[in-house]
């Protein structure tokens, strides 16, 4: 399992929240501080991934899922993108 902290997530409904992502071989677990909110996304529901790398500011990673788009924003997003690619193969 790989964990990424302090990620800004915007879900398919436009709700924005600060989350921690835990990526396993089969799922992506998204949780807020103290796990007040938890969302589990099956890795097989991710149809494709896009990455918008920015020189200044946060990188954006968009997961196109069977439920809609989820965007994660963070500085230096390459490690997260690689972990997502591995999990969603």
C-alpha cells in the first residue's frame, strides 16, 4: 500500500476536499482527516488517467471512471500518477 497525504480532491459532483489517498493493488481509498469521510474506488473502475504537470503550483491528475471524473491536485504528482497507473492496469 502506498499513501499520499494533503491531496486536494474534486469529485464528479464538484465537491472539493483535502484527502489522504491509500493505493493498493485493487483499490484507491480516499479519506479526510480522522476518516470523517471515506470513499473507496475499485481500481478496475478507472478507465483512464491524465496528468497536467505545472512548473509552478500543483499538478493535476484526472481519473476518468465509470462514475465520472475525479481530480487530485498536489505538488510534484509524478509518484502519485505512477502508483495510480500501476494499480489501474
